[in-house]
């Protein structure tokens, strides 16, 4: 067993020195080995490695050669160019606003039709002379030759007003003006007619409905001057209320003439 420092070994009874200091490299623990001498040749010194610098692999370029100018060769951008762009944009906006304010009304008037002036109602044809002077003949002539022709022109105007006036538009304004002129024409015709007493009640009812329609359509025309959609909605609602039974009341004039007017001739 060797000592920790490697200089002695235990031979079973005592510690024995491995070798003296002068012969430590040639003596063995075992005596029979001391006769062997081996000359160790000096090991050759390994040459130092020569540093070899590898050549860089040539760059492979795919596609056509680039024509971009390198960044270090480009001329620096002037800060004045950005200011010129901003100033040019502001100038273009100002010019655009000037054109809109100057030409906008003219362009709008070209595409938007101007409201038509009020149309005068076409007068009803003059009824033919009565062959028999009776209340029935006068009532029937009034209904056939005055009421019926006038209402044939009023109905289309009223229908167009009712269908068009849902918003403040030029088409609604035109329809309101035309309908108002037709309604006023029928009112004037009734006011100047000689109405027999046997149909006076029915004619008065129709005249009252026309008055309500006149007021409602007049309010609709005023809504355009005031530019108020709520006022137009109120006018259309009043018109529908006033004209709800107009057709039935006009038909009632003819029925009353047949049922209540005397057919016996009167006067010279």
C-alpha cells in the first residue's frame, strides 16, 4: 500500500522508502526491476500550426444586376421638399373650397329642378242648357258637367302629393303646389255654382273637406319655406284626415240627386 505522498509503501511490517531523492526516477519498489534501464528518447517538439486564411466564397447573384444607387452615394433629401408638399396640399384644399362656394349653387340648380309656379285650374266646361227645368236636372247637370270633370283633374294631383311628400324634396314641393292649385279650382267652381237644395247638404260636406285639404296643402308648401320636415309631416297628416271620405261624399251627391231631387219641371 502506497503512502499518500507516494514516497513509501507498506511491506506488511514497516514503511519502506520507494527510492532516494537522487535515484527516484530509476529505482523500483521491487528489487528485480532495478536491473532494467530504459533510455527515454527526447520527444520531438511538435511544430506550431500554420494559420491558413480561407478565401471567401464568391457571392452568387441571381437575376439581373441591381441598378439601385448605394445609400452612401445618394444625395440627402432636403427638408424643404416636405414643407412644399404640405403647402401645396393646403393650397389645393383652399382652391377646392373656393370653387365649391362659387359654383356650388349653379351646379345644384342644374341638377335639381326648380319648383314649378302654381298652376291655374282649368275651368270646367259650361253645362249645356237644361231641356227640363227641374231640381233633378239641375243637380244632375252640376254633378255630370262640373263636379266630375273637375275631380278627374284633382285626383291625379292629390295622389302624386300623397305619394311624393314623405320628405323635403323638390318633387314634393312641385306636387304640393300643383295639388293646391287644383283644389282651389274645385272650391271656386262650387262657390260659383247654383246648387239645388236637394243636394246642398252633400255638396257642403264636400266643400268642407276641400277646405281642410286646402289648409293642409298650404301648410305643406309653407314647410319648404321654413325648411321644416316636422311641419311637412303635420301637413300630410292633416291632408289624409281631411280627404279620407272625399270620394264617398262626392258619390253621395249623385245618389242624393236621384233619391231626393224632384223631377217635375218648375218655372217657365
